């Protein structure tokens, strides 16, 4: 079965902030999609999230999961889950941020959350660190695929959303790329079916829109770019005090002939470029 | 000091002094006010400080939370309000009780604000990172608030920071393993802690098939509530378990089961972590 990947993404500074610390990126050829929310003063947040996005894409574009050149040669765990390409790529991004932070005292301690997806046919890997999220919309229902690494979530419901808001505990993440040498990303896989939409979003969106609101916004329009725009507009309308970023991926089944034609087309254009 | 007074048959049996923290009420022992009665839900209701008032919130309890005889989901508490939970009543008093408690034990809810001040966290409006040590300490404190000081029922910092790959319910968590007996794969032995471990040629697969023309996704092993299942990837994938071909799309895996799929043969086992 071959899937065509449709993607739409947008980031917005929001109504309150003057700078945008969020970043996103994707590489359809390698099936990699990522959103990041940076943190750190003196615009270090912007830099951290940009490094995170770039190093993740670079990991797959240059080395790929086969190349272990980026990684410590010996595996510390026997755990198969640690060996997933996304996990390795996030470890790589963690080191890249740390390296950049060590070169500039103003950037010391900078970090970034990350939510990412890797698509290979109908097999989809989902990874995250911090409070950026991934949702799956299937058959007009929404399901969160990630669990925030935040103080509120990890207190297992002892702090409610309302209390968290009142005490301003909402923005405290317990895991991030950058601040610590060892990072423990969560990675899980899912088997997609035709029509599935994956939503990658930063907390600027998820703090103000409930899951059902995300669902209704995405399912109300057919066009993915329009859905992305209206998610951002809705978050801004709710008065989000943060940067807002979302990336939508839709997987649609296509007959093998079309998939073959698309590949041929791709091969032709890349070769033409190489020749010229 | 404002307080909550748990009464049964007109006698105060427990008293909690309210500060700006959270008081949970329920049948489970991790509640600050525990009511050991089957009519009471595990985590039945809670009282917390919000915008200068105390709020009573029902935690979707089965038998409901009643405030002055009407069922509520959430309500602001006023002095001398009576909360009814099962056959017990809880009196809210702004001044404190003038009634003598028979077996009184006094507890305090701990203020989150104070814990925050202790942690000295600047710039709270921004996303910020709490290092692992601080996070563990705060989570442990959050557990202590609810558990009333008993550490055993508080949040275990180790499990709070552990991978959320599968359920973190109390008790032993099962982790499956797969040992390859025949066929070409990237490794001989696999742990299966994830909710879904794919078997196939895909680079995303946990169990990566190295044979040419192997399907990108042949099957997956899925963990659902401490049970493992093998699930066929499509109508064409043939799976044999202990010599019998699987006729439906999925089957539970038991320790010692031998699975044959897409040219490999592997034994499933439990590996406790």
C-alpha cells in the first residue's frame, strides 16, 4: 500500500510576544516532520529551536539511521526502543544544542521542546520531549499520542489544569533538549490508515484549544493549509500568550500506478538538476 | 484558620486546616481525607484555593458530591457549607470548628506557591525547564500533599520520570521480549517496552527484517494493558503461532509462544524489568 503525504505548517508569533521562539521543518523525501518550542533568554530560545529542527532534518538527510557516526559507538541499553531512528536523531539534536550553548555564555542553558514524526508507508513513528504534542485524527475522532513531560502532567492529575493556570505551573517542562547531557525522549509507533491526520503542535496552541476544538477545526475544512491557518487563528482568537505553531500531516492511500509515476517524476527532476 | 471537618454520625472524626493547597477526598489511602466506604469513589472530590476562594470540585465520582443537598460538579465554598459524600459529611468553616473532635488528627494542605518560592523559579510566563532533580523533588512533594505525608503512596520519583511508553499502574509491569530463532534480522534479541513494535523491512521497524523482498511491515506486536498481541499487517500476511496458522487478525502472545512470520521464527517471552 502506498500513501501520499500531504503537509501544511505554520508558525505565528501570537498576540503577546514580540519574538517567535517556535520553529518547524519537514523533509517529505525522508518522511520527517518536526515542531520545536525554544526557551532561554537573549533570543537563545529561537536559536535552540532552530538548531533542534535543523539537526533533526540533517540527521536523516545526511547520515540517516544507518549511519551511526553521530552516535556513541556502543549502545548503553539493550532496550530496542532506544535504537529507533527518531530517538537517535533527538539525541543528536540534544548534543547539537549543548554544543552551541557551550560556545556562548548568553546561550548557556538554552533548550527546546520537540514533537516529531517519521513516516514510512503506513508505519509512523512519533517522538517528543517536553510539552509539544502529537495528536492523531482518525475517523472524526482525536487521540493524543504523546504525554507531556511537564510538571502538571507528571503529577498525575493531582494538579488540575485550572490550578496550574492559577499558579502559573503550566509552562514548566521536566524534559527538554539542551539543558541536560542525558535526555530521555519518548518514541512510539503507530500503523496509519488512509485519511489519518497527524497534528504536531507547540503549547501555544494546546494551552488554549481543547482536543475537541482542534478536532472540529481540522475536520471542518478539506484543505490542509486552510485547517492549519484556522487552528492558528483560533488560538490567537483565544488570546494565547505564547507563540503558536502547528504542522498537519495527512496520509492518503493512492494506487500504486500514481505512486510509481510520482517517483519517476521525482527521479527525473533530481537527475535533471544533477546534470545541469 | 479555615478548615474541613469530616463528620460521621454527628461526630468530627478528622480535621484538615486549609491553606492554599489541595485537599483530596476519596476512598483510596492516598487521599488527604480518606473515607473508607464502598459508596465513596477512589478519588471522589477535592477542595482547592483559586482566585481568593475555596473551590469544591467533584472528580466524576460515581455517587456524586452534594453541597447543601444539591449535587454539584464544582462550586465555591462559603462558610458553614455542608458537603455530603456517601454517608459522611464534610463541614467547611472559615473560622475553624467549635465542635470538639473525638479522634482528631490535624493536617495541613501544603501551598504550591510556597513550594514554588522555595524552588525559586523566575519568569513563570515563559516555557521553562526544571532540571531532573528539582522536578523529582517537586513531584515527590506533590505526592506528599495528597498522601498526607505517607511516602509510600506518594508519587514515586523514579516512575514519574520513567518512560511513559506504557502504563505506570502499580504493581509489576510486564515487558515482553522476542528472541530470533531463524531468519535474518538486525538483532538476535529484542525487548518490547513500546505500545507497538513493528516487524518488517521498514527502517522504523523495531524488528528489522534483513531479507530481500521482505514486506515493509509484516506484523506488529502490541502492548495493551499488560497483555501482548501479535497483529497482522494486512490480509496477505501469514502468521503461524506454535505451528498453527492464525486465522483472525490478532492473537494474544503467551510466554514461550513461537511465532513465524515473513520468513523469521522467533520465541516470545516475558522479561521483567
